[in-house]
C-alpha cells in the first residue's frame, strides 16, 4: 500500500476547509474581489490534480489506502479508507469544483460576495470529499454537517437580490431531520456492534473474528436485525440528501434560488456522493443479503421519482427549474439501479454518476450564462436569445438530449443498461418507467430549446459579450458529454465495470476488509 497516496487522500478535505476559513481573513486585508477567486483556483486545481493522482494510483494498483488520523486505530480513532470506488467519486468531485470555479469568476464578480461564495464552495467540496473518503460511520455524520451548512448558505446566497429564504429554510429543516435520523443510525451501530468503523461493522456482520473487533463488543443478540435497522435509517438519510421522491421537494426551489454555479456543483456530484454512500453501505458494510426491503423501496420510489419529476419538469417555464427537476428525475434512475441491485445495474448507476458530472454542470452553467447576460432564466423572457450565442444553444441542446437519453449521448447508455438489467432480474415494468421519464425529459428540453433558440427574438434584452471563461468551460463539458457517449464501450469495459465489480464481488469486498483489518490490527499488538 502506498502511504503517500493515503496521506494525499486524507489531506484533500482538510486543505479545502482550512483555506475556506482563511479566504475571508485575507479579504479583510486585500480588498480586491478577484483575490478569493485566485486562492480558490489554486486550491481546487490542486485538489483536482491530487484526487486524479489518488484515483489513478488506486485503479492501476488495486490498492486499498488506509489513513489513521493521529495514529489512533478504531474504535478510538477515525480512518479514511480509499478504494477504486470512492477514489473515482473523489476524482469527479475534484473535476467538477475546479471547472465550476473557473466559470465562477465573472459570474460572482457581477453579483458580489466573492469571499463568502468561495468560502462556502470550498467548504462544500471539503464536506463531499470527506463523505467520500471516510471509513468511519460517525465521521459521515460530521462531514454531512460540513457539506449541509455550506449548502444552506449557498441556497440563500442571493437573498439580498430579492430571492426568498423559503428554499433555504425548507432544506435546513429537512436536512436537520436527515442528520438526526443518521445520528440515531450511528448510535444503533455503536450499541449493536461496539464500533463505528465501517470495515469493523462489516466483519462483525459477517461473523469474522479479528484482533481489533474483539476489542469492542456490541450488545445485539441478532446481528441481522441490527444490520437491517442500521441500513434502513442510514439510507433514509442519504435518500433525503440526494432528493429521492417523496423527499425531493426541497431540491427544485433550492437549486433555483442558489447561484447557478453552486447548483452546477451540487447537481453534478452531491447527489452522486450520497448515492455512492448508499452503495457502500449496502455492498461493503451490511451486505446485499440484508438489503432486500431497502432495494424494493428504491425500485418503487425511484420509479415514482422518474414519473413525478418528469411530469413536473414538463410544466416549468424557468430554465433552472427544468434542470432542477431533471436532477430529481436522474436521481430516480440512479435509485432504480440500486433497487435492481445486479452488477450490470450498479455499473449503469456508476455511469449515471459519471455522466452527471458532465451533463449537469453543462446545463446549469448555461443557465448561469443566461443570468449573467440577461438577469433571468425565464423562458418567456429569453425568446431566441441563444441564436446570438451558439455555444449556449449547443450546450442546452446536447445537455437536454443527454438527459432525455438520446443516442449517442452518455445517459442513453446508462438507461439502456438499466433496461437490460431490469429485464434480466425480472423487473420488466421498469422499462416503461424509463421510456416515460425519457419522453418527459425530451419534451421539457425541446420546449426550452425552442424558446431560447428557435422562437422569434426578444429585442428588449441587451446584446452582451460572453466571457471567454464561460465559452471554454462549456466547450469542455460539451465535448466530454459527447465523448463519454461515443466512447461508451471502452469506458464501460475498462473503467466502469471494474469499479462495479469492486462493490458487487464478494472476494473484492473481502479484500477491502482484510486490508483495513491488517492496518487496524497492528494498533492492538
């Protein structure tokens, strides 16, 4: 195992949160509003490069990296455990925040509050990175709070521009409920298993005896029942945070009220991070054999999310609201994959997470450009304006067609694999859900494209210059959306399928546990 790579993984969330707190202090001395952007650019750039290094190292070597904070092994200390699955998610987080940060300079300079915006964005990145890398159940709670506090503030960031606080209050209340539920789950885990370490809990559920899990014993008489209760409460929390129907109602208002750049980052990787946690808890910690009730719930709620969000998306007249409801729709598709539960379905879900990291920033940053240029994302006020800005028309068209699952864009292949997996596992009605949800998405984005590009122009709106940074970031995301569709076979075979196997293969699950056990057992010799 490469200890340097483990050190790097542990340093990424810490560096982000430390610099986040330093930015307002620096801004007190240096009044230039561009300085917070430059500091944030350096940090997000380093996080992107180092998260890529961690992912490449883990993927190429098969290592499972373990970092024990302060040298204290569980149950006394916290560990980060990084394998090919969460290193992949961490890399996507680093990628998204770096490119969103590049886009943000002109956008935030126009609307003000740059020092607090970049502080909150770095705090959000730190929270999501910590959620991804941690191997400790209680540390998930801590990092969830870090990410949630940043999200509350970002949602209400534009309150002084007339946006109501309702969206932030709704998310704050629901987020408080979610973290309370998760805290109860962590208490149950500690009482039942005598530990909060993920690998330790998994070892005890499997009935494995190790030198460190005998150090702390729980009080449960039925490991299976305790595992189901712990899993149910945990994934309930993650479902709330990822906006699974019917706990989705906070997301459309929240992502519409927040700066579109913040919404781009949240939609791109926040939902994917919580979906990853669901996979980690089901496959690595508790085991698929204890997850049948949860999987059935995911199939039902995911299907309802696709239909419900798809219908509401088709009724919206605001571009940000359409994209927000499309996020709820896509989350529904991800949970359908989790509900099916086969390796092919998990691979489709992972491909969804990958595609989301390109498609959702592409769409939300297009909306951000509309706010920057015209001060609105209302379709009735954007008649034909994208004809003056071909990159905006192309971004909306490609992003919208991808969400609708049109060939050859990336989400077509994710939906195709979901449909095949549903047939293989005996869930044929899911195919109808996929088709209906895709049809709603196609109608919704067709309306948006017609209004912004093909409709007769709105002469009242000014003709402004689109910043070069906007064009560059949108072009990169557009190309990646197309490439991950055209290159699906190669990407799926060489990247996504091996990652899916690390979750679903019992032998690779055992490798994860054995690596952690070896490191942690040394602390008790």
